[in-house]
C-alpha cells in the first residue's frame, strides 16, 4: 500500500478507536424525489438554512427537515401535507420509537419467505396501496441500535424512437446496515440489459460509462443486445469529528438541475471522504481514484487493459449567511502519473498554492467554483454558479482561449395553484471552449474514464432548461420540460490538413489548438449544432411497491426530427 493512503487510513482508524457515542447515518441517494420536495419547501421559506447542494445527504438530516415541516403543518397545502405524511412514514426509524410495521413485539426480524403466512401477507401488500405506509423491505432486522434492510428492485422500460424500439431491464439489490451507533454499511448492485433495433443503439440515460458488453444478437424480436452494470458501496463511521467514509457511489455537488461541478455523469469511483457540519456551515472533502480516458497498456492477446494513476481531490465549503442567502466555494484538483501526494490528503489545505509549489509546470489541474442562492421573497429562489479554470486578467473580457469559464444561472418559483403544488425552473448554462481540458490530457483533464465529471454536455456548449413540475396528489406527479442545447462541432476530421481541436471535448489538449483563434475564441466556436426537446412525463404509484412512468417527447435535431415514447414499470421491495 502506498505511503499516502497508509497514513490517511491510519488516522481514520485512530479516530474510530477513540471516539464513540454518535449514531451512524445512512445515505439518501442523490436522485431521491425527497430532495425535490424539500427544495420546494425551502424555497417557500419553511426550511431556512436547509442545504442540499452536496449530495448524498444522510437520512438523519432529511428526517430533521421533515420534522421541522411537521411543526408547520398549517402552512402546507392539503397535497403538501399528504406528501409529508408519506415521507414521515418512510423515515419512521429516525423519527419515532415505533417498530417497522412488519416486525411484531416478540420478534426483531422479518423476511418475506419466512412462512406461507408472511409470503401471503407480502403478496397482498404488493398489490394494494396504503397511504402513509413505510417502505417495504425484503428483509428487515431492527434491534436496539442494529439495523439491516435488504431490498430487491426490478425495472422494465419500453422505448420507441420514431419507428424503432428497444427494451431496457434492470435487476438490482440494496443492503443497508447500521452496526451500533457509529458504523453504517451499504452495498447495491444494478445490472442493465438493453434489447434494441439497429437504429436505436445509443446508450440510455442510465449508462454512465465503463464496460459495455455489446455485439450479441438480440432476443424477443430485437436486432441486437448490450449490457452494463454498476455497484455502489460505502463503509462509514460518524463521531464528533464528522463523517469518515470509504466509498464508491455517485456524488452530486452543485445547486443546479445540471451541475457543472459533480453531476453523476460517470460510473462510480472509489474515494475516501470526510465531512462536518457545524450549525449553518458544512465542509466536505474527498480524495478519489479515477481513470484516464485511455489505458496505459493493452494486452493484444487477451484484450485486458491497464490504466495509469489518476486522482481527483475535492474541497467544498458551504455556508448560510442568513435565511435569505447561501453560498459555497469549491476547489477540485486532478492529478496523476505518480503515487498519491500526501499533502492532497489533508482536508483543509488550500489546493492552489500547493499545486503551484508541487508542480512548477502546472501539470496538476485545479478548478474553482463560486455558488450563490438568494431568496428575495418566499416562493422564489435565484441561484448561480461561476466556474474558473484558466484566467488571464488583462484579457478577462475578451474572446481569449484561456478564459475557460462556465456561467450558470437559474430561477425556481414554487406556488400552490389551488391545492396542487407546482414548481417552475428556468436555468441557463454557458460553457466556454476548452473548459475541463488540460495540456496533459491523459492525467489532467476533468474526466473519469473519458466522460466529463461536471456538465454533461461538456465544453463549447450552451443549454436552456425549462421545467414545470406538478404534484397532482401524493401518488402521482407530472412534469413538462423543454431543453435547447447548442454546441460547437468541428467541421474537420482528425487527419485532415485543416484539422485543429476546437475545445469541444474535455479530453482534448489545449496545446494543440489553432493559434489563429487564440484571440477570437468566443463562447461557441466551430459549426453550431442546435437540438431541442419538448417532453411530458407522468408517474403514478400503482401500489406501495409498483410504480409506473409514462414519457412522451418531440425532438428536433439538425438532420432529423422524431417522437420519443416510453413506458416504465418498477417493482421495489
């Protein structure tokens, strides 16, 4: 084991041995709909100081916010109260001394297949809807401070693009454990299979990069098939000193719908982390191992690949200065092609001067993000992010290629129309060319396994996002969404005499640019491609374990226009 990792893990073990007395905190995955609900309540002015821009948060923190809302029930509409009651039931373990509804007074364990009676009961539960009912689990164990939840999930989605079809299925399990008051453990596995017609072979949104098993003949009348899979896990210890984790799970940092910092656009990577919250201030740190875009070695006989060393370091300071204003500063650093640097394992060190002293030629890549959220009146939130990668002060307002910035701004409005809650989000993101790139692309670009860690569309792009969400009742939700994406593309192909990279791929080397464009690199360069999509989605809880989602969209691209349809059914117990 390398020296840097050995010392840091040793420090964690020392803290574990000498600190006891606080409960552990299971994570709430970054895409959980409870975040949308709490963000709405915070915008309405009911949760001042609530911070959810560094995800995943913990169940304890979410439960605390739900309890704050429960104390303000007169301020909620009827449907908002119904939704709150659903979440209060789901977070029963953190909020009350009650036992899970499946566990009797004389037992501490329940599992579906324990007897014919329990199986029949679970089968009945699967085909009925009970309001304000805690989530079901395949296996439940709760005794004193020990907890085990085992869940099983199946999903199937039929999609149609124009006249072509595909079928996506997902098989997964989740295991969550709490051992005593301090330790939390978690593991999940998701296995995806896609059957598709030959003209509908683009990966679905669930694909985040990594190994894609393709080339097989399809089944069920489809032409071809491919598959991919992911696993998340963490081991966590909580004490007075904060939360220490060894983990591999999605991280989402940022206050927007399409984050430019960490956006869950990549497959999970392993990291060690520490975070601590003191009143309205939160500090987060992690040091992770990521992959270059290309392997260092490839065995021609077996096809096996070996990647070089590449690492990602993140520091984030969040603060609520008042009930009306919140801010954050984030610095990210990418480095590689050497052993881990011990100084980058110090959570509170300021990375910029360290990077300059360690690497005189600046082969380590550092990025800064400044964020703000302002609530001018109850029901309205303004938010924005400024990212700075490279900066030359004397050319700051000119079309200079080293002005590698991102500007993002948004508005969230959260009225009640009648009894029905609705949210309107308008968000614009502009990403200059050469953002996320580096002069040592294999080890310095802001990518993991070739995919961007931040904004999903990459550099040399602009996105307008408008979304209107409706909570029709506690069981069904409706959303209308419009997006317009502009991105600069290269009119030439690599190998052409006139080819130069334009900074539209985060894995490019900005040293290979066209010098003639150094002082005429605008916000978009190259051939500008525009795509638009208008879509509607509706979700409905058929029962407490079955959920269906319907999607309809129209997409306009440069060379074709087409309709998209999807029907998804999810089973979760």
